[in-house]
């Protein structure tokens, strides 16, 4: 319902038309009563009798239209729910039968007499009219209507019966889908009154009973069809009475399924409708229904009201770190101390604790898991600039300041302390560099990333296996970690190569969002055309048709997966049906909050927040230095990447011991900084800062890599329907946020990160595998700078094709100490393009690939069939036309946000190796690194999933060594 923040589907539009007819029918019923219906015919003036029959003529046409339209609305709703193709075909057939019923009986009713006015004039038998047998006509319409009622009611029962549920639960499920039986019962009662009416001579008196049952029949039908929407409306008006009631009883998702009683209507309108593989059988629907649709839900829906004695407990979004499990300042000894709670450290700490070890997880940030800007997928950009959890690094793409200042995103601090972005800063302003958003909070960058979950190439894993002679890194074996961690919700659980019981939910954007916006649909069609897909004869304005264009699974287990090109939907780490961000924080919360049967704590995982680790402690009396713990400072916002650090306290120093090992998972920038501050790194740099050299490892802080990313932005004269009402919390109320929060049936635009599609391409300079991912989003996204999230979404008229170059060849970036103060951020320089690796024309090959992607993006706009307006390129814009101009633009404006590889795994023979294949820091004992810095080469397209898999592998390795 629109009033509840939703968008109209075909079922809603059909019901809207039906309601208009019901209103007309009800109004005419009042007129009939005022004219004399209900009185004996011989007491009425002749004109009133004629008028009553004339009104009845139109009443009958309305009645015969309302009945099939109500059923058609329900059938359109079935099309939302059931993905099985054969069932959907049957639904289309029954829709056709209802259309035929409506046309046939309305025409029969209109032409019941010849001439037409005989319908209301023949009662006095003074004129010769040829009329049908009205009674037989009424009975035939009633019988056919009841047959169609039963067909519509029975249709889903077979699908539901085959669910693997107990008989009692099956009956409850089928009961929910059989509410239409009440309409059929009313129809039978109406038919009985028709039999009595057939022999009447007092039609104005005896028609009353028929009229009552006819009116009741159409109203009951509408109510049954609208029950979910009615409940949603009541929830909005009286949330304390009719609001969703949810109960959670959960064990750790790592060890078992999490059972939840969710808002029933929210589950009923589930995303599996749009995202399950429609070409498969209905196993996906069965699995989803069994996972999320408990029998208590059905009772709640049927009751339609408040379920007493149940408290609404949100999932992990309302859980914070239990204060009883927070480590104290006492020098407690743990088995393992893990520094950093992000994609590397978070899952690892949970796995070690589940295995029975005492684990302390330390993070410099706090817990913002309850924050709306972290939870809502569409607020992903806003989350990166959300002050309570944002860390702002400023990096350089070029060490030459003059060249760096050519980037329109260059940021300065003015003498007054303000931030200036772009050219012509005030005199004496300090150049900071290019904003590189990171997150300082529980969950690390998984708390603000784009939630895109794409598997790395097989060659990424196999190359590590080959370089280290460690077969456990092979792609085949690494795939097992995907199966362990994934909780796939967009494929049937019979599909090989995926996991369905892990801690990371993966889902797809609902295709219906694309269909609801003609601009967006036209862009998808244009992208498919530009990519060479033949759309001739394809219907693309339906979910099924659109899914035929978008190849299904970017993470499939096929032998040719790494050679696939074309259009794809993007797997997202979004939990359904809540449609909220999910990630390592959920795994940590499940582990921290897990209890035994007696209520006692199940796993010894302590989480110490607002704690900045300053260095690793070592015991140096043995043949090798051994890590024994870490020193830290406790306090909020201590690290200077935190925008609140200037007003932060000095902090309280402390330390903690690790009986077994210390694991650094502080990330690509902070882990090499910590190693260097602890005396491990290039000796020349350490000597320059008067840091005692514990181990000379030249590779620490080198080998920094990232992807090259650019954008091509178009502007259209009118708004995208999808985002026109959204304020992205820049102002409140935000209608799109209210829909996400309150609408159980349809959570709308905010259920996705905004990335509608991904296009995989192979450039002319590729090393054999596709190396370009082009994604589209309704935003004006030109890269990262302070305030970028507002600028990107301040209107609803821009679209950006974002280019991402995978397997970039440049590894010349560095992370170097700015000072010996652990609160300082390091100096980060990527040395992009021709200032980096130029051997074998590596820089030119990367540049050529990005150029080809930009040209392809222009081709998409050129191929656009404007279903709702065209697009004018605004960035780079019409003044950047030649190949040379576009390449200069790319070198000037390109950015990245997947920094990695600063502590690479490698063989002992490589002087730049920092880690062995078991994550151990070379030259010391008891110290490992598990985060994005461990890769020798940047993997795949997006780095989050590869790091999750590395974390799972590291847990196995550490537990194996501990045994």
C-alpha cells in the first residue's frame, strides 16, 4: 500500500480497480434502498419499480466484474510468491479463465433482453421483449464463480503439501492459503437465496436477501485478498497494538541454524519470489518457506492481531557486546589475542573461541551495530561518512604533489582548520591527499562496505598454492571455506559449490525494483544490448523476463566460471527477510551470546573495544623472538583517522598476554604500521625512526595494491522513480527509510546497496581472464572526498557506470610510518599508473583496460531506448572525447577502495615475503597476520569474500598447529 510506503504491483492495481467498483456497488445499494427496495412491489409507484430494476441492471454488471477481478488480484499475488514455472503457467491460465468469465457474463447480462431497456421495463409485461431466462443466467454465473473460487483456493495447496513439514504444520500452511473458503461459503448462501428468488412475484421484497448476500460476497472477497495490506495499515496506525511481534531463540549460526519468529507479513512477501532461480523447480521456495515461515507465523497472520506475551526482539541489530564479556584492565592471559575485528579478525576470533580457546578480540572502535546507517543496505555510502564509526585516511596516488593536485578530489586543511576539496585552496592550506574511507568499529570495514560478495578467481588461489608449494591454498580447497561461511538465500540448497548454513547471508537485489522504474529498466536493456545480448522476442518487463537477461550466479562452481562475461545480478551480504547488512559482527554476537542449556556462557570470547594496540610484546631470550602479548591504550577515538580524535583523551595504557599466539588483523594500513612499531619491517625505515630492529623484513608495508576505478556519470531531466522520495537520511522524515522500517510487505528501495547490475568484460590487454566489472547505480558518484555521499545522492537524476579493473598489475604502493606515535596514521602512496610498475608496459595495459570500460559505458548510454527520458553525460563530460583526453582523465581521477597486499604471503626465497603459507610472520614465533594484507596479488573483483575465506582458513591452520 502506498500509505505504508510500498509500491503498487499488478495485484495492487487490480485490487484498486476492484475497490472502485465495490464503492460504486455499495453506493447503488444505498440508492436502491432509498428508492423502495425492501418494500412490497404493490406498494411502490411504477416509476420506482422501473428505477430499481434499472439500477439493478448496472448493479449486476458491477457484481459480475468485481468477482473475477478479486480472484485475478489474488492470482497476481500468487505470481509474486511461487517461482515454479509450471505453476506460474497455470496461474496465467486461470487469470485467462477469469477474464473470460467477466467478459462473457457481463455481456450476457447487458444483452439479457432485446431491446436492452427490456431489462428494466419488461416487468409490467405490457410490451413484447425477448429476454433470457434470468434465473438460469444467475445460477450459471454463480456456479461458474464458485468453481473458479475453488480453483484459486486449491491451486497452491499441492505446492505447499510437498513441504517437508509435519502434517499439522502442513495443514496450518494450507489453511493460510485457503482463506477464500469463506467467500465460497457466502456464494453458496447467495445461491440458495437465488433459488428462492426464482419463483417470486414480489421482486422488490424478495431481492433483498439476494442483495445482502451479493454485497457480503464481494466485500468478504476483497477483505480476504487484502488481509496483508490491512494488517500493514493497522500496524502503521496503531503500532503498539498491531505492530510486528517477533521472538528470537537463537544458537550460534556457526554451529547450527538460527530459528526466528519474524513479522509474518514481512516473511510472506519474501525476496525468494524475485531472486530464486526461476528456471529451477520449487525447491528454492520450499527451502525458504521451511527456513523462515514457522507455523506460529501462520496463526498470527490468520488471527491478524497482536500476539500476547511476546516481546519484539530484533535480531543481532539490537544486540550489543555483553558487558559481562568485556575484558577488564587486568593483565589477563588469553590463549589467543586477536587485534582487529574486521573481515579477517572477526570470524577468526569466533572460530577459535568455538573451538574451546580463551580469546580476546581487541578493536580501536566501539560497536555501532545498532546504527541505522550501518544496518540499512541503501545507506552504504552514508555509513562510510557516519562519524561514530568512520576512519578517514588520506592517501596519494602520486608522490608528486603537483600531479596529485590535478585530481578534482584532492583535499586540503585550511589555516582555519576547515576542509577544502578541489583546486584553488586558500593560501597556506595543507594538502591531505585523497579520502580513503575505512571503518573504526566492531566488524571493521564490513560494517560500511558495499556488501558485494564475489568469489575470487580460481587462479588467485592456485597462484598462492604454486608459489608456496602449499596445496591447501588451491581453488578447489578454498571453495570449501565459501561453503562453510555462506548462508545462501538466492539458490536452492541442492546447488553445488555454495553453503547454506554459514554465518554470512548472501542474497540478491529484488528484480521487481528494476521493473518499477522505467529509467532503470531502460539502462539494463541498453547494457544488455551493448554487451551483445540478443533481446529479440524476449519480454523484459517481468521478473522472469529480466532474470533471463541477467545471468544467475557470479559465484557458481562451473568449470568456465572465470571465463564468463555478460550481465549478472550481484550477490550481497544482506540478510533476508529483514533486508539488513550482515557480516562478521553477527558471527561475533552469535558467539558471544551463545549459552549452554543451564544458561552459562558457552564460549570464552571477550571483546575489548575502544582499545588502540600500540605494539606487540616479545620474549627474546630464545633462538627466535616470540610474541607474548600486546601493549595498548584504552580510550575513545584515539587513532587520528577518527575525526573526533582531536578532542579525545590521552587514554589509559595497559597490556594483555597471549599464552599461544597473537594475531594481527588490523588491516592493510594498520597491520604493517603495527609490525614496524614492534620492530619488524625494513631496517632502513626502522633505523630512520630509531626503532630497534627485531626482524629485518623488507616486504612489510610494500607491495601495496588496489584496483583502478573510475565512473561515467549521466544526468536525466526527471527523477528515477526508485529514489525520488528517498532523502538517504539527509533530512527526516525519510519516506524510503520509513518504508524499510515499517512496511512488512515491501521494504522498497532501501533493501539494496544501489548496485543494480554488474557487467563482466574482458579487455584487449587481459591476461586471459575477464578483468573488468562495470556496475551501475542511481547516483552521481565521482570517487571519494569529504561530503561525497551527500553529493552522490542529493538528487534523483544521475546514473553512474562504475568501472573496476581487476588484477591490476601495479604493486608499487607503500605504507610507511609518519612517526613513532601509534596514534598517527601512516603515509600511504599507491604510485599509480606510470609512476608505479611499468615493466612490460604494465601501466599502459591497465590504462587501456580502464579506457575500454569507459568507452563501453558510453556505448550503453548510446544504446539507450529512452523508456522514461534520455541521459546526458556530465562526467567526464562532452569536452573529454578523444582517446588521449579520456586516458588523461583516467590517470587524473581514478581511485580505489580495496587496498591490500602489504604483508604478502610468499616463499622463504623471496626477500619481500612477510608471511609463510600458514600466516606466520617470518623470523618470529607466536605471531600471525590474517587480513587483506596477506595476499601476494590483489584477488578477484571485490575483496571482502576472499578475506572471509582467508579468515576461515587461518582458523583451521591455527587450530591444526595448536593440536
